[in-house]
C-alpha cells in the first residue's frame, strides 16, 4: 500500500474540529481518514501546532516550506512525492493517490429498519 502523509497548517487541535464553527472541509477530511483507518488504510496527518517536529524531520516538507512558505499548506505527500498543495485531496483524489476503490471512503452506515429481527436493529 502507498504511504500518504498530510501536513497541515497550525490549528487549535489535531483535527481542527474544535470550537464553535467547524470547517466543513476539515470535517470531510477527518471523516474520510477515520473511515479509511477503520478499513486498515493508515494515513499520517500532522498539524504544525501539535507536531512541529514532524515538519522538521521530513526533508520534503521542510524544503517546501523554506521555498514556498506557509501558504503551501496543507501538503499531501504520497511515497515521498508531493501530490497536492494548498488544498486537501478530494475524495476521488484520496482514492487515486493511494490506489484504493472509491467505495473505500463510503461511510458504511447501516440503515435501520423497523420491525426486523436483526440483532442490532440494522439490516
């Protein structure tokens, strides 16, 4: 499996999903990453506030920040190659970049059915 790392700008928490106003794009990315993680696809995610050492240790992001500045974030790297800068990958790009089927990022939510005999009420 390909290795994906996402380097993000400084945020108040590791996901950026705290506070009174949640950014829908950060919510989408967090949902995609959580869904993939549950399916065994691990993507590393570092934000400058919580993981500054990751930015220092990674030669690619370090050089990119020195040449282009902070405006280049977020940066997505796959197998040591920069594949996207300034915005997060779309759902389609996540699948393309790490060679997984599109259905891997579906939420897998079950539809509850009334009156069924399913163990947990889901069929």
